[in-house]
């Protein structure tokens, strides 16, 4: 499931939420950083979850401009061949706002 919202520039973006093992998170962050402008990401704590300390996973929220959704999907598919990536996008709501504005 994807949640479509507008970013701070009023552009349509697709939000995704993925979970990766903590040991793989730095690699995922590095890959996302290397794709300059194709997606932004943030490590998030899901509502109701206890503090992140001691967890063996990271939940990563992706904001993907619609022009790059298929490219990012291919990247995630490739990474999922190397390690587990759990799609938690069904937990996102359309009330989320990547810019923090309401």
C-alpha cells in the first residue's frame, strides 16, 4: 500500500514505510543517500512502539516523488534479494505530512 501526499513544494509524493534489520540499516541509508533527490527518508518510531533502544530493526519512512516511484521500487526489490525488507506502508495514514506542515 502506498500513501500519496503533497510535499512542502506541493508536489505529489508517495510515502512508503519499510522495516529492515538494524545491521542492514546503514547500508540502506547509504544507498538512499546515493540516489540524490530520488527519495528522502527518515527513521521513525511507530505509535505505540516502545523506545527504539535495544530493537533489532529500523523503521524507515520514504517520501518518493511520483516520477521516481518505479526506480525506488526496483532498488528496494534488489535490496530485498540480499536481506529482508518488510513493507509496513499499510500503517501510514494520509494525515502524514513529510514537511511537518499541517
